[in-house]
């Protein structure tokens, strides 16, 4: 088993210090539904992300308890449906 890097150690430490808060059930259900719908998907894409964005999305997915690919798919789906808005809106 490979050794944990600094960021992974910080995540584990913050979890053990009970610094994490569970998301509401409503958002979890939306994400579960997106995961369920992912079995219907038939297109694959490749994207390039900055290392920071990649790590951040993995952390968010971990917080939600879902794979990061599912979270990305959910974000794209919500954006296409007009459910994601800019902070200023």
C-alpha cells in the first residue's frame, strides 16, 4: 500500500477531528439519482483539469460519499438544466 501524501493525511486528520459535516439528505438524494441515471449514459469524454481542481472535486465527492466522476456528471447535468447559477445571481 502506498504512503499517504500530505493532503490525504490532512483530510484524514480533519475527519478524525470531526470537522466534517454531513450534507443534507435532499442533495444526497439528487446525487444518488444522478448516479443511478449514469447507467443510462452512453457517451464518454476526456477533460483536462488543473491539479487543484482535480483534488478539490475529489474532496467534494468524498464529502458526498460518491465517485468524483458522478459528481462531475451531476454538475454538468444541473448546469444544462439551468439549475446552477452564478454567485452574483
